[in-house]
């Protein structure tokens, strides 16, 4: 399967619902063409959502717009680690959340660092650097407008500014979802 995220600019959108039963993120290219979705595999009762009690592990099925499986995003809250696995269950990489939630480490399938993510104090702008220290992507949280005040809806822009390996690219695209779940969850 070819890389569904092989674009210079991408947008990640969490469709807003007042009380959703499961989180869902949509990934678009710069021309607003839907490329993929990441949908939580298990729903949550409204009572659980109101009490903000969420499971320690949350799993998301990532599929292309045509419904082809890309993989699974598995967020483990207690360990501050998120795994990305291919449709067959093989590890693609991990995203480790730093203690301040302003830093993230992108790890390859063998545990090697393939990128570092650092955010500003407002947690609105993030730079993604490779192992050599050069910035290869920028992630920005955008205000979604008035509806953002009424729902947990967030929008993220990812812009690749340099060459990047396929695992680092995919992990960079998944990082705003992890950021959103870590900072603003449960959603």
C-alpha cells in the first residue's frame, strides 16, 4: 500500500459532537480531500463521558478514505506511550509523551528515536526535528471558530518542511491525535 500521508501539508480535524460515544479524527490534504480517519474502536456510555472516567487503553482504527486499513493507534494512558501498528499487528512505531506534555519522542519499530517534538508554552505550535536536529515538520493547533467553544472540536495543521522517512512521517501525522487525547481528553 502506498503512503496515504505523502503530502507536504495535512489537516487533522476532530469533528465536534456535544457528547460523542467515541472519538473520531479525519485527516485531509491541503485541498481538503479526505485521506484517512482514525476512529475509536470502542464506544463509551454517556454516563462514563460525563464522569470523565475513561479506560487506561484506547484503540483507534486508522483507515483510508476508501476504507482500506492503515493500522491501529493504541494509546496507553498509564505509560504515556502510544503504539502505531500495521493492519497485521506489527509495530510501526511509538509516540512517547514527555512529562510536561510539551515534548514527544517519535520511536521507530526497533525503539530508535526517529524524531523529537517540542511545543511552545501555549501548546499551539510544535516543531518536529529528526535525529540530526534539523526541523522536518511543524504542527499547529488552529482555532476552529465559534463551534470550538461549544464542542471539543480541534483542528491541527501539519506541514512537512524537509525530507522525512515514512515511519517518521506517519508518526508525525498521528502525533496531533495523541496530543489532543493527552491534553484535552476524554473526547
